C-alpha cells in the first residue's frame, strides 16, 4: 500500500530564514511525485511534478528535489506570502490515483 | 472564471438528509475526482471517473455515490448524511495519468 508522510507538521520561520520541508513515501514503483500549495479556504494549487530520483524543479523561492525515498521542498529567503499548507502526493506505476500526505503548515513571520 | 467550479461553497444540513455537491470544469479534462479533507488526515479519494462511462470507487466510498453527467460535470451525493461526513470536499480534474490534478475551491459541509 502506498504511503506518504510529511514533516514537520507545522513550521514557523522568520522572513528570510531558509528551511526545508520533507515528504517521505513508500510506493510500488513511482510514476510521479507532486507538490501543492493550499491557502485557507482554497483548493490545492499545483507547484511541481518530479518523475525520477535526482530530478529538481525550481520556482521563485521554492526548489523541489527527489530521491528514491523522499522529496524535499526547499524554501529560500521566505516571505510572509509563502505562508500556506504544503502538500505532497505520489502516484505509482500500477494504480491510477494519487495518495496525499497530511501536509506541512508553514507560517512566515515578518 | 475558475477552471474547476464547485457548488455550493458551504452547506449546513441535518442528519439523514440527501445532499448533492456539484463540480463542473472548463479544462477539457477527461479525468475527474472527488476527495474529502479532514484535519491531520490529508486528502482521501472518494470516487473517480476517467470518462463519462467510467466510474470507480476510491479509498472511502461507503455512504457516497456519484454521477458523471457529461465530460465537464461530476456530482457527489450523500444519500443519508451522517455527522462524521462533516468535512471539506474537493473536486479535481487531470488530463492524463501522470499529469497533475487541478482542484476546485471546495465545499465546506457540516452535518448536524
């Protein structure tokens, strides 16, 4: 059974203080790993897809990396507007569906 | 206009009532999904559909049913609502198997 865990559950940073969020997964053949951002009262918003170990994707202050067992979302010099819940999800080579982690709630203080 | 629209955005109802949540999309995607989100549990899949004639149960389908009226429309029904179905419900669409899903802004459902 595919499983996804995320840590920490919540993270509080000062503006400009870089950090990383972790997504650990167990899957029978990874088809894709997806990162989303979710703001309160909104649906998840797609950020990145990673397909194979060693792959990296960047967007503004965010950088996602992937190994065979986990993915990291690195946040460089965050701003208050980066405050949100960050979700990761995996899709395996056999199923057609996505398994989501519980998310990391990020707060960036000015 | 939003690409994935869910109605209603909020609903309060009583135990035993039948409820329908609706989802429509303008993205032209064949695949549509219904999830529920509970604090600490993440998004869990209720039902999914890969085209109009294809409906599949997800992880937590008991107590729910769906209808795919057209490529662009996918509705979720709670036949007899119970309080533990109180949650946030999200509809999502995707183009193909390994492409990301795109979500609506959700329906907050409270069952008293």
